[in-house]
C-alpha cells in the first residue's frame, strides 16, 4: 500500500467520476475510466477534451500538455481493465447493491495490495468493506462537485482500514492540490453531515409555508454570505440524492432533524428532482439547465400590493453598534434621523461612532466629503425618547432582553404620534409579546437588520398575527429605499436565518464533543466543501458563545425538538466565561488587543 499510486482506475463516469478522472489525469496519473455505458465513456472523453481546450485558450496549459493529459485517460467497459491499477475509486450509483457488486468483482481482478476507495457520501464504508476479501484496503475518498474546482477531499476510515492505505490516499490528495480531511465512518461524514441537516430544515421551512423559496434562499445568501440558497442547492445536488443521504443519516442518528422533510419525498416520487429534471423547488429552462424560469409560484410584480404609510423621519433607539449602524443606513438614504439613547452623552458617542464610520468610507473613496457632512447633518442625537414625538418610524435597537424591550415599547406607545410604525430589531424574541404592551399592536413589526448594518443587505421583515397590512408594506418600502433586501417571515423563534444557522452550528459542536473531527477539520470542511465564508467555530467565536447559547435556548424552547437542545460543550464554555473573540477565548484562543 506504499506504492506511489501512479495508475488509478475510476469506476463510474458520471459527472463526479469524470471530474475525478480529469483531476487525476491533469496531475500526471494514468487514468483507467470504466463504465458499462459506452455513451458515458464517450461523454467523459468529450468533457476532458472540452475542459483542456478551454485551459489552452486561457493559456493555463500548452497544447502539448493537453495532448499528454488526453493520452493518460483511457476508457473501458469492463472492470477487468482495472487489473493493473494501484488504486480504484468507485463512483457508481448510491446504493449498497451496486457498490457491493463492484467490490466483489474487483476482488477477483485487482492485486491484494490495490487500495479500493468508495466515493459514497451517505453509505457505510464499513459495510462496503465487509464485502471485500481484503477489508483492510477499503476506505472512503469523498470528492466534492465539481471535483476539478473543489479543494476538499474527505478521507474516510472504517474500523477495518489499514493506516498505510489512509496514508497513501492522503498523500495522493495533497499531490492533487486538494485539502484532505481525515474522518470516521458515519453517514454524511463532516461536510455533508452538517450541510444536509441544514438543507433538510430549509425544505421543512418551505413546506410549512413559513417563507417563500425566494426569501429563504435570499436570506441565507445575504444573511450568511453563502454562495447559494439551500433550496437552489438542493435542486443542484438532486432532491432524490439529498433524500437518500438524509435517510442514511437518520438511520444512524435517529435525530428528527435528519428525517427527510416529506416534500423531498413528494418531489422525488413525482420525478421533480431538481436541475437534472428541469424542475424541483424551482423550474429551469431545460432538463440539466441552470437558468431559473418563472413558474406558477414565482411572485408577480405588484401582486396584492398595499400602499404603505408615508415615512420621512426615523427614530432609532439605542446607543450600541447596531443602533449606530441602523441610524447611519437611514441617514445615508436621506431620512431625518433622531438617535435616542439613555443619556445625551451616550447619544453623542453613538453619533461620533457614525462619523468615524463615514470617515472610513471617505478615505476609501466610497463616499465624498460633502455626502459625509450631509449624512451627519441629518442625525440628531437625543438623551430621551421624548424626541420621537414626530417620527414616522421608530426602530428599537437595544439589548436583546424581553423586559427591556417591552418597557421601551410602553414608552414609545405613549410618545409616538398616532400612525407611527413601531419596529423592533430583535433576532430571537417574539415580536407579538413586544407588540402587546402597546395600545396599538397593529402598528408593531419586526425589522431584523444584520450586523454590521451598513454592509449587510438583508432585513427580515417579521409580521405578527396582529400587524396591519399597510405597516408591513411600509417597512418593505423603506427597506428598498435604504437599499436593503427585505424577506418576509412570520413571528417565530429564529425567523429564517437564525432558525437555519444555529442548529447547524450546534451540530458542529456535537461533532467535536463526540471526538468525530477536530475544530480545524470541521472549519476546513465547511469552507472548502460547502463554500462557506467562515467555518462554524470561527463564526461561533465571532458571534459570541453567550449570544449563540441564548439563541439555541430560544429555538429549543419554541420547537421542543431534542435535536435543538444546546450542546453541553457550548454551555460549559459559556459558564467558564469563554465567550469567543470578545473575551480572548472561545473555541479557540485569541491574542489580546
């Protein structure tokens, strides 16, 4: 098993198999492509010809290098062609029956020292290895799609796998320019184990009619910086494939969060499996197409439009980073802003923070000096909420404490004029509980900005069962005027983003608790395999472990799902005062500034 792995067979020449073959051939390996379908084999060759021709045009490789790559890739229709391979990677359909048949046949063909790798992301590597006469040479080698572009490779060991086999394929992955992550054998491994739970919850959220498919996807892209929304990603992966992975995960974990949302089964049974079928959660221009086209669920422009109330002046209550950021957003958009804090000194300090922020924009050429001065002139700092008497929209951005917010809204109810819209920026508290302390709950709405407010485009617009239609319309119109993207959601814990994000973060913590993978490997897996801008532990330390725990508790309390119970490790770190970057230690330690 210490051979250099210079001749490698790839069994199954679908999209993934073809991509893996390309990576290997470009890296100088002799590649034996095997598929029972001659059409698939021809398409694999054509794909390699096309991609290498593009590389020549872009001057990434020479014409001679292209010819050498193509010469290293040969295709066959019989497993006998793998006889001289030092490594065989199977990427056949995701069923035990087909994969086990391939392993049994390979036993009769290859050398006893040949490493056999499965590309599964959902099935048990141990169960597949048990079918082989030499289970010690069987492991998982999970590439991500598209294989030529994605850096992550999960190297999966079973309890039977010999360490030299793991060392050999890990070394190969590095030589291919990939980032190998060592994981144990459980459905989904690291990246998909975290990703598919999140995708499943997004599908369940859509199925419950909590939010539209467009708003769910926009929320996760704009609120978390993800490259794709969860429903669009399910369409890309294949809804039937996702359901298979989730079934395997649920079978192993018995966690209800992994039980496939019924809508996944309904779409699969109807043949609406995503892009490959031309229709899934969205409708596409053709089977295999990428362009989304309008369908019966596409929101019609102006449909059911309600005229909002006139807003020319805005009050922002609070003196922290979020309040300052929101005030800056409104002032930049031309609104007269009253920034009220508990004292005049605190209000002046908050305005000074805005001046500093605007100054940075000027120094970077994003804002003129004149625009900076005009923006600051629109902001009036005040030491009392009495200054909100004439505002058309009052936005609360104080501490995330229900008693504090209810007390503030009691005051706003007395101070603000009739018809003023009262908005809370809460990220996790029930908006209706805040609205009920006023004499006008129909005027109260959630307006959840994301931090930092000047940079983040998303605003979750949360209407309660009491919110008036024109109040909801007003906030949406204002969001557009301040160049934010509003998404609609109902008044339940976590709204869209936190309800999908924090169970994913909690599951990552559980992986570490169970010693399944390290912090570094999990962070690397989600950045390299999922395209996430930050790994879960990087993000937790930035958000704050105390804030994260509070949100987890709210979600668990509302939905009562055992899978949402905060991970004990998170509770222990918070109890120890390890709250993340702000205290210098969370999941990692940070240098004090």
